[in-house]
C-alpha cells in the first residue's frame, strides 16, 4: 500500500520547496488566508501526491508575473489528488479586492498524467488571450476525476472552467458550474474531438458562451457544455449526462448544450441524457435553445449533425428560447427521445418544441409537447426529411401527446406538427424523400392564430 510521507506548510515558499522534495508525497496547507504564489508549483514524475487544506479558506492565489504558467502543473505521468483546496485569481487585502487576469488558469494536467479533485473550489479564475480552461485544462491522454467540486465565475477563451483536450477523459460527480463563461464555445466545459466526459448529479447554472469578438456574433456554441467531434481518423467523442440540471445558460447556438459532430460518420460522436432538466436556456443567435447538436460549416445552431447518435431518456426541456428550435434543434441527427417533455418553449420563428432539418433518424416515444409557442411548427417542425431509400420512415412519433401549443403570427401555421419540403440542398435527393409516421399520437387544444383570427391546428 502507498505510504504518504506528509508535511504541513503555512507559506508559499514552503509549499514550493516541499513540492520539489521527492521524499514528500503529502502536503497539507495550514494557513488562515490563501497562499499567494510568486512562482507556480510543478508536481512532476510518476509518483502519487496528496495536496490538501487544513482550513476552509486555505488555497492558492496567483501573484506571479509569468504570463504563461499555471498555478499548479501535474506532469511526467504524475498522479495527484487535491482535497478541499480553493483556487482563485482573487487577491484580497484590506484596501483592495482584485481579480487577477493572466494566461494559464489554475491547473494543467499534462499529457499522460492523472489528477483527482475532491471537495475543491475554483472561483474567480480569469485567463486572457487564447488560453482555454481557466480552472483545469486536461491534456491529451490524461484523466481527471472531480467530486463535489464547484466552479464559479471562471472565464477563458474556450471552456470557461474546464477544457478537455483530444483523447482526454473526465468524470464529474456532484459538481456545480455557476456563472462561468467563454469567449467562444463552452461557457463551462469544452470537449475537444476524441474526449470523453461523464457528468453525474451536476448543475450548470447561468453559464454563457459570449460574443466578445464581433466576428463571432451568432457563432458561439454551448452556453454550458460544448462537445466537438473528432478530426478525420481520430478517436470518437462521447458525453453522458445523468441526473443533471442545466438552467439559465446562454449562447448563440445551444444555450444549454451544443454538439458539433464535425464528421458525416454517426458513430464518431455519441451523447446520452438521462433524467436531465433543461430550463430557461437561451439561444441568442439563429437556433438551438436548450440542447443543440451541429456539425460541418452550416450556419445553423442547435443541432447541426452530419452524423452522431444521441439518446434522451426521462428528460425535461422547459421554457427555452430561440429564434428556431427553442427546445431542441436537430440537423442530420440520429436521435432517440423517450419519455421526454418539451414544455413552455418559445421560438420567435420555427419549431417551438422541436425543429428537425435533414433528419435521417428520429424516434419520439412516450413524449409530451405542451404549451410551446412559435410562428410555425409550435410543437414540432420537420423540414426536408430524407432517407437512404425512397419512402423510408425516418421520423416516427408514437404514444405521444401534443397539447396546448400555439402558432401565432402573420404567417402562422402548424400548431401541432408542420412538415415541409423545399430547401435547395435536397435537389439531388428527390428520390429519397422519407416518411414521417405519427402513431397513437394525440392532438388536443392546439391553436393557430393568424392576425387575430383563430383556427384549429
């Protein structure tokens, strides 16, 4: 069994010195205030290290001038456990409370290394420039586990709190992400191609993928989480969400989650959502309110998939807002919705509950569409559905209730379901137009309102 040779430190100088001592593999910080680091800590070598705090306010604060260094770097195949540590860029003095801007963020888990964070806190971490993951960046071929850890007001270029590089892996259990933001994609978390993440019992509250660069207006994705498919020939990407809540997140595409499959091969991206609540997520750009899935260079948002397989079970998408696809927006996606509720979502244009474009497989079973609003297709809007063979059934809706949805506006139509063709992209697919099957689906009290005139859907 591993024997920890421990020591207690109370100053940043002691901490740096002991981190370099190969005979020490357990360090306890005992300080009334967070230690001000004048140089970064590098935990290197293939050894196990335990770094923990003895007091509630113990932790590490950046004060060094090196513009590229992290607070802590785990490298050389090291295996480090962080317990009850607080990482912050906030330096407090009797005269001043300052948020320190710097490159690098807090922790880098370098290639081939492993780290675990138990009951840690990452707060007020801000990076400048193009650096990603203000709290933790996980390099390729590395693995990280987070348990009961909080991320608050972290901001970076991509992945406001955590950035998972290609071929890395992470698990998050009982974690929370609040008010984190990115300049581009992934307000809280960014998964690069070939990364794997498992979120269990996590909350994403008030995160945003913002549009600092005017060139990105309408082109930021994943207010909470952004999942990117792999480059050609690379390993697949996957993300699972169990017992999670995503509320009040914001992006131009996919206010809650955005998946950019980046490939026509479906098997290269997979996401699963089980017992997840999406609520009051906002897409400010062209599409994708609560959950968005996208790929390639199409200017759409919510769900632009040229491949990818996605499963939603016992999921609630409520009160989302977007121009198109306020609840869920799908393009070329292979999606299964089972016992999913889409309620109270509002699209300024099309697809209040669900918008599906070029869907090659969509199965909706035991779901409910209630109280959604849009100009057209208030509950469901299907456009240019095609398959691999003529007259194939690519969309099947069964054992589902569609009630109290409203299509309103000058050209309002389809309060329950709207199915249409006509996009120029499908001119070469006339022989592959597919069927939309509605089986044991009940429509009740849906309404179309056209210039103050009302008619049944």
